C-alpha cells in the first residue's frame, strides 16, 4: 500500500474534473469543488472494497488531507493484521 496507488484509486471514484487537477498527499479533499456527502460515501465504500477497512463518517471527518486519510487507512489495516 503506497500513497501513489491510494491517490490513483481515489481519483477513479470522483468527478471527471478531478482528473485535470493534481492531487497530492497535501490536497485538502473536502475543499475540492466535486466533494460532497455522496462523494464521501463513495470514498468510504472504495476504501472498504480495496483495503477491507470500514471507516465511519467520523473517521473521515478527522481527516483534512489525502495523506491524513491514507495514514488512517494504513493504521486500521495494520491493526486488523496484527
């Protein structure tokens, strides 16, 4: 699991306008024009599907950047293995 793959997977789930934006670990995803409550549900579902991690809306709410989200998913994934 690496940040580049994580960003690529998130990009697949969003509005096509995201493809023209450069997403980085420092991107504040909730500030993007295409971010919505529906997009939040899509992100949570994709993370569950790809990584077997079931995040809550509260978990997502604690994340400001894509890096924050990546670190959280990675931590939950590590905890479920250990």
